[in-house]
C-alpha cells in the first residue's frame, strides 16, 4: 500500500492494488493503470513519475510514498466492484508526454479525482 501526500505532507488517500482509496479506505476514488491515474470521470488525470503525481499540465499534485505504518488491509468485494465500474468505463488509457515542473498545482488531489 502507498500513501498519497499533499504539499504539506498530509496523507489524503491511499493506493492499494492499483485502486486509489479515500483517506478512510472505504471508497474507490480512482485507479492507476501503468503510470497514468484516473478519477471518476474515466479520463487520464495525470501520471506518476519518480514517486510524484503530475497533472497533464506538468504541475505536481501529490507525492507517493510507501506506507510502512501498517499491514495492508484485506480488500472488500465492494471496493473491487467500485474499481471495476471505473475501469469498465475507461476508453482511453494513455496520455501525451508530460513536461514535469517543480510547481505545485493550486488544486488538491481529491479535487481533481472527484
């Protein structure tokens, strides 16, 4: 499991089995396919490069870090169904090349996913 951190190093979400889970780990709010991540609108939002999540415009939206705090929780069937619902509606799973910057987005990670 991985933690998704905002600019202030606060955990805002998690990645487990390529599913992006909300902070309480009770809802699937996005997916990771390859290096691209998706939200509820089923379009590529950005890419994960060198443990940072970048929007398509190159701005940093989050930092990805290994969660060393706890053992991974067992996945519930409901989460798998939520993930499948997002996955089955994705039509394009690639994006153009991203020119990364050191600038943080003014939008939050949760804002771009939902």
